[in-house]
């Protein structure tokens, strides 16, 4: 395995592992707090039980998220010293802010976990809110760094050396808003629907158990609105990419030939040699319409980009299609569930809706991974778009396949252990009969 | 004092905090591994109880040091990351295994065998990680972390010889000894019954001697292993007072343990280890990565440094009261 490829693969594995815990770490505290507030309002101890169980699971995941994040901050240097040397002074500040956000999160998670009976209820809820807010901020700060890699600003280079820096302008880069919005919604929709799906599945087998019904409602409260907004946020992101990173956009859409009135390509397999996309469904002029709100607008395609600067077109296109398809499904199921809830109908008696929700359980995670593949693979061969090539950023150390293999095995193993633990934590669910019926 | 000097000082301060707080967690793992005798199970319990609530918060100090390094001293970060890839990567494996193992063990889902297995992983990683952290710091101090050589060099010359030296290993052992020592001294105070307290009192004294032995060994090897460091230690006008105060705190810590004045022992031991950290930093100054990268030379543009300082100030205003509150909550009577 060539060193550059090994480094990229190690980065991808480490981030792909971390993001799972990050997504959960961002959203679970919100679920906890919502359940706790319901308990305080209604006095219904089922909600208290939920909040406590969720807090316990969150603590395990938080720890794994924290160590994998620690690894990442070293890996940025171990694998990409050339990138960090250039980017550190320009965009290092959000990383420091993420450190603070994490610290606040860890402190108040400690208060939350140990404070159930020690501090007043209001203070306890406030601690939960702080955990939720600082978790979300952690994500926002790192994604700002990534947005800067896609839309670099705030510095002047002369022959590869920095001559002027404006870190605040770098943080306020063009991609920052769309990416952080999309990522934050991704965290809430992924986790919310995953939890909803698990309890929906349980409700199908045990429809009288109010424990699952209440959990499902809290999870939908967090997940469903986010899932409905997500395609809109994705559309904003896509329109930004079309302007700032035409090569990535063309790869997402598998568009080889620049034209006016470009079609939207659904599915299909891009044949890079032949420069055409096979077996796809094309919606005439839809891409121009979606992207520039003008059915005749011109879309720059891969023929405008030098061949050696193309990203991996099939991988980017496929990932994008997967994300959009799953996002569409998640949004539709969410609309359905909210419609049922809005008309005050019982969720428990609707096996088809419950099945549809259960099917969505893993989808957010898959969509999130796919979305990051789009972002990261689509940016290649650049690590900083138009400024620094990935090949020029990698460490000169040979033999990178060894750390890649080691960390991959380690993460695979930890992933399995975490799953086992979570299964055991959820094995015994209380049976709470619904008094209402 | 320039902004760069201040920030370099804060990096050392973060490392110092990591050594005092995170280090004690590692040391706890060492005592978990070495738990012996009729009270072994209770010794392990005490360690787990003492680490439990705060370990994640403690880890942040290492992150802070790293983040400050790459934001404010990018050239130093790049140089260290390239030359010390191997020990850093192994250290990271230790960090991951240790953190996960501890949480898995205390997640309360497993049977005794499950807890024992993860307990061993936790303890083993607690042993490995500090040694590599020390090896890394020793390598930096030794002045062998240079610009990668021209093409003809070998993997061993470029990526192993900077750190695998007698001096480096000695600093690794010193780090491990310090962590174990700190943990034992803290645990004496945490222990609630007399027998456990005596167990850890003996361990604290023994590991205190180990610290002194390792420090003497490292200093002895520094003559050839890190000549510049010795120069820096000896040449400065602060050399004699620094050594004198360190010796004084070490004596005070022993006296505290001997006379069972544990509060005194804790403060003195923490001061002793901190003085070792600052002695290294002082000897190395003005170099951040000797022999050629100075603090000023590796520094990021002034605007970045200024913003980071502002951010740190703002952060401290939020974090210090929050931490205070956390410790208050732990001390309150409650369900656990
Ligand atoms: C729950 C997860 C999820 C779902 C349902 C979607 N996305 Fe997404 N998407 C992400 C999770 C995600 C992500 C993992 O969070 C990414 C990676 C980088 C980022 O900022 O967000 C992302 C990136 C990303 C990008 C690339 C941004 C860039 O490279 O700068 C585009 C264009 C879209 N998304 C568009 C969409 C559209 C049109 C969707 C329609 C349904 C959609 N996403 C659903
Ligand atoms: C957690 C979600 C993320 C995932 C799953 C992810 C995935 C990946 C993948 C697959 C690669 C390899 C790409 C390739 O080389 O073809 C990569 C590279 C990289 N990523 Fe990300 N990424 C994520 C977030 C981020 C963030 C937030 C940052 C910045 C702070 C970042 C910085 C980098 C860097 C520096 C590289 C190496 C250079 C490069 O390949 O461009 N990533 N990531
Ligand atoms: C290159 C990319 C990344 C780096 C270097 C990184 C670094 C870190 C670090 C160091 C931690 C531990 C906190 C600490 O000790 O200070 C952490 C935790 C965390 N990270 Fe990342 N991270 C990256 C990508 C991401 C992404 C893409 C997200 C989400 C959008 C994210 C969200 C979080 C969250 C929420 C936590 C808190 C831990 C938890 O709740 O599990 N990180 N990260």
C-alpha cells in the first residue's frame, strides 16, 4: 500500500470511527434533557428512568468519543505535518475553542451524572442543557475547520509561506454556515431517529409498554424536525459547493460535459474512461434549476477540470446518492410520524409506521458517513482546496501501512465491544403498562 | 515577556496540569496492576473510585498542550510529529486502550471475568503510556529531533534514533515513577480506612525513592544524552535555587508521609513533580525544539498569538468556576 494511500485511509478510518460517537455525543444530551423536563413537568417517573438510562449510555460513548478525538488531534500532525504547519496559525483557533467546549461538556456531564440526588432539580436540568449546548458547539467548531479546508480564506501566501493572517476571517469562511448547519442537523436527526427506531421496533412486539412509547415520543421530538429540515440544509450546501468547488460538484452529480440546462442524474455508474454515466435516470434540466434556480443555467462539469485534478468520481457520486436517498427516506418517515402525532393518534397501534421507523435506525449513520465521503473524497487531490495538495502535506515517514493496520484493528475491536456493552445496557427494559388504555 | 514566551509558558503549564491530574490517573492504573496482599481488591476499588468522576476532564490538558502547540508553534509541532511518529503513535494506542478499558470495566454490565480482563488492559496501558510520553519529552530535550535528513538516511536514523536512547528511556521511567508517586500520595488521602491508608503510604514512600533514583539516572545520562540540557540546567543563575527548592519539597513530602501529615505530603509531592517539569522547560529555553528551533523562531504570526491569549483568558473565566462547582458536587453527600 503506498504511503499516501495508507495515510488517507488511516485518517478516514479514524474520523469515520470518531464521527459515530460525536453524532451521539451531540444529540443524546438533548434527549436526556427533554426526558428530564417531561419528568419534572408531569411527575411521570418513566421519563426519569429514561433520562437516567440515556445518561448512562452517553457516559460510555462520551469516553470513547473523547479518546478517539484525542487520537485525531495527534494524527493531524502525525499524518499531515505539512497541512498543520500551514493551517495551524490560520485555523487552529476553532480547535482551541473545541477544547474549551469539550471541557465544559465533560465538567457538566460529571455534574449531571453525579448530581441526581445532590443538587436541586433546576440546577440538574441546567447542567444537562450545558452538556447539550457545549456538545453541539464542539461539533460546530471542528466543522468550521473543515469548511475552511473547502473554502480557504483569511490569509495571504507568498511562495508557500504565510505573509498575512486573519484567523477570524478564516473562521467566517463561506462554507462555515452551510456545513455547520447541515452537520448539526445530521447529529440530531441521526441520533433521534436511531433511538426512535429502536423503541419503535420494541413497541411492535410489546405495544402495551408505555416505556417504549414515551421514549419514542421524546426521540421523535428531537429527531423528526431535524430530519425534515436536513434536505433543505443539504440543498444550501450543494449550492455552495457548486460555486466554490465545481470539481467536487461535478463529481457528486457525475457530470462530465459542461452544458446549459443540465439534467439531474439519479443513480447510474460514472465511467471515468468513457467520460459518461451509464444506467442513470436523468431528469431533464433539473440540476440547473435546483442549483441556480434557472432551468437554462450552465453547470461547469469535469471537462473544465484538468484530468489529474479529478476526485474519485464514482465514489463521490455513489456516496452522494446514498446520502440523498437516505435523507429523503428519513424526512418522509418523519413527516408521517409527526402527522400521526399531530392528529393525536396513537403511534403504538400503527405497525406499518413503526416498521418504517425501525428501518430508519441505521440510516442517519450511513448518511453521515456518506456525506463525509462526499466532502473529503470530493476535495481530492487537495487537502486545502486550491492551496495545498494532499500529496504535499503527508508525512515523509515510510511504512505508514503499519499504523493504518494497527489503528484499524483497534477501532474495529473497540466498536464491537461498545456494541456488546450497549446491548447489555439495553437488555432489561422495564415493563410499564399504559394506564391510558 | 513576549506573547510567544507567554504561550510557551502556558503549554508547559498545561503539561504540568496534565502531569499532576492526568498523571495521577495513570499512576492509579499502575497501583491497580501492582495491587497485592489481602487488601488487593479493596486497593483496586479505591483506585477506580478516585479516578471515576474526573478522568475525562483531566485528559483535556494534553489536548490543550497539543492544540496550543500547533496553533502557536506550527513549525515545532510539525517537526515533532514527523521525527517522533513512532513513540507518539504507540502512546496513542495506550491512550485509547486505557480510556476505553476503564469505562468498559466500570460500565457495570459485565461479570467478574469481564471486569478483570478490562482491568488488566487498563492497567497495562497505564504503564505503557507514561513511559512513551516521557520518551517523547526526553527526545525533544535531547536535541536529536532535527530536520529530516537528506534522502540517503535510513528509517532507523530518521525515525528511531531520535528517541530510542538511554537518556530517553530514563526520562520515560522517570515519568512513570512520578505518576505512580503522585497517585500513591493522593490515594493515601482518599483512603478511608487505616489499613488501606498504610498500604498506600508505604507505596508512596517507595515510589518517591524511585522518582529520586530515576531523576539521578536521567541526569547522569543527560551528560552525554542531552548535553545542552545540562548546560541549561547548570549555567542559569536559577540553577542552584531551583535544585535547592526541589530538594526541599522532596524532603517535605517524605517528612509528610513519615509523620502521617498527608495534606502536607500531597502539596509537597505535587510541587516536587512540578518543579521537575519546570526545570526541564527552563533548561531548554529559549529553544522549543533544540538544537535550532526557538520559541520566537517557531511562533505563529502575532495576530494568532494575540487571539489565542484572549481566548484562553475568556475560557479561564468560564472554566475555573465550573470546575470549582464540579468538585463541590462531588463532595456533597449523595447516592454514590
Ligand atoms: C443525517 C445525515 C445526512 C443526511 C440525511 C443528508 N446529509 Fe448531506 N451531509 C451530511 C449528512 C447528511 C454530513 C455528514 O453531515 C456532511 C458531511 C460534511 C458536512 O458538513 O455535512 C454532508 C455533506 C453534504 C454536502 C457536501 C458539503 C461540502 O462538501 O461542503 C452536500 C452537498 C450535502 N450534504 C447535501 C445533502 C442533500 C441534498 C441531502 C438531501 C437529503 C443531504 N445532504 C442529506
Ligand atoms: C468526522 C467526520 C469526518 C469524516 C468521516 C472524514 C473522512 C475523511 C476521509 C475519508 C478522508 C480521506 C480522504 C481522502 O484522502 O480521499 C479524510 C481526510 C482528511 N480529513 Fe476528514 N473527515 C471528517 C471530518 C473532518 C474534519 C472536521 C476535518 C478538519 C478539521 C478533517 C480533516 C481532514 C484532513 C486534514 C484529511 C487529510 C487530507 C485529505 O485527505 O484531504 N476531516 N477525512
Ligand atoms: C479532524 C477532525 C477532528 C478532531 C481533530 C477532533 C478532535 C476531538 C477531540 C480532541 C475530542 C476530545 C475532546 C478533548 O479532549 O478535547 C473530540 C471530542 C468530540 N468531537 Fe471531535 N474531532 C474531529 C472531528 C469531529 C467532528 C467532525 C465532529 C462532529 C461534528 C466532532 C464532534 C465531537 C464531539 C461532540 C466530541 C465530544 C465527545 C463526545 O461527545 O463523544 N469531532 N474531538
